C-alpha cells in the first residue's frame, strides 16, 4: 500500500492531480485534493459488484481511515452512499465509478455525521451542480452543532488543532524507532497524516440539501431506494439504505465488520434499532467498514452490544468498579466475540474492548 505525500510532494503533485482532473468531463480542478493523487484508486477502494448495478466500494485499511461506500446505478444518474474522510478519497472513488458508468452522480446519501463518512461531499457538490446531498434531519443538525461528537464542521476545526500534535508525536516516535518494520509503518502513517492536514486546511464542507425525519421510499429512475430511520444506534441520526428488489442494505457504522466505535452511540437503543432492521427483507449487508456480509452477521454484531451491556449491568450489580470491569470482561466475552471481531488490521477486539467497556459503562450505568 503506498502512502500519502510530504508537503513538498503535495505541492509538486498538485499539478499532476489537476491535470488528471481536467481529463474528466465533470470535474473542475478545484474539486481535487492531491493528498492521495499518487495512490492508485484501486489501492484505496475495491469496487465489488453486489447485485445488478449495485457496488460496494470497500475501503482499504489505512491509518487515516476511509469509510466504505455503496454505489447505486440508475437510469437517472448514480447514487453514492457516504463520501469518505476527505476529498481526495472521494475523487479516487469517482475514478473507479467512471470505469463502470459515465452517468453523472446526482445524489449522495450520508448515513451519519462522522468525519470519515461525509468530508468528501464537497467533491461531488463542486463537480455536479444540482447534486442532492441526503441525510436525516438529526445528522444535518449534528454537522453544525458544537459538541455533537466525532464529526461535522466543528470537528474539522478541532482536527486542525489536533492533527499537528499527532504529526509531532508520529515524528518523535519515528525518530526513536529502531525496528525497521515499525519505522516503515510510522513513516507511512506520518505521510498520510501530513497529507490529511493539507486537505483539512482546504476543506469546503458541503452540507445536506435534503433531509428526512422518518423512513421514506425514493424512486430514483428505475430503482426503489428506501431510507430507513429506525432509532438511535451508532449516532442519534443513523439511516440505513435498503434496496428491496436487490435485497441489499447499506448500514453506515451502525453495523460494521469489526469492533464498533461507541463514543457517540446509544448502546441499549442500538440493540433495538438492529432488531428493527432485521425485520426487513435483505440478504447482503454493505457495512460502513469491513467486507460485504450476509444478513446473519447482524445477529453476531447485535449480540456483542447486547452481551456487553448485560455484562456491565451484571458486574455493576455485583459492586464491580469500572477498572475491575475493564480487567475481567474482555476475557469473559472473548470466547464468543474475539475471533469474529478481529478479522481486519483495524478495529480488532483487543484494541477496542477496553474503550467499549468504558463508553458503555458511562452511558448505561453512569448515564452521562
């Protein structure tokens, strides 16, 4: 996997990136960020057919993570679900989409407000006048609300303060590293982070233009696309994209193929929301991260959250402290969940179980 560039390479590469953009009919040069321009599109995403005219863009594991996307072809343009963490990633996926259709992209759907699912909106908005950006009303509010969590315009501003500190730490870690493999990994992470900071500094956020506060069914050309609002889960504005004819659902991060990020979530509601999703007729899941999954994976993922909540409640009833829970519960739940939650380089069970326990405890027991 190739890494992103240093600042000097970024500036040199901008010319090449803009030349590539100008070769595409729909893109204005201002739309392309050059941070990943040296990285082949196929190294950032694998575009996998899931059903007739439905594709899963599976994001490659990277230090500066991108979300998956769902690409829906219709006879009235292309619909893309989620736009990744940065404009350059959105541009890279657009190049992949160009390999399967020359139809314009007419609609973007953001499943929730987290940074890695919407910060590429601007690429599509600048390239396609009249583009609809669709989200729940709550997601639209979270994108502008200070303190909403790990996303939105206020979070971009926060990252502009935090990412330089991250770069400094990575640089220090690289300087002190002695293992060759570790040095290579840190160097790649540092370059990705430097390039990401350049994109943050140039970002022009594109917010939803159409919102819903309930489940709706859209007829887009020859496709029926259901936008499901089923309750709180990963955030308080999650939507699921259901394609009833094709029996496919795109879930954003409300259902993923590794350990959940729970910081902005509602664990008990999350279980009930997945219960509601399970009642719909689908056979394949395009998750927010990880590979395409069968419907049966929903029960496994929901079971993890339900069992985590139950274990925390039981331990609390027995008088255990949070620190004691963080020592005992990982091993207690490991037999059932560690292997299934550790299939990918990112988001593995042991990497996140401690934080999951802490966050779930605060939300379920401490009620904060």
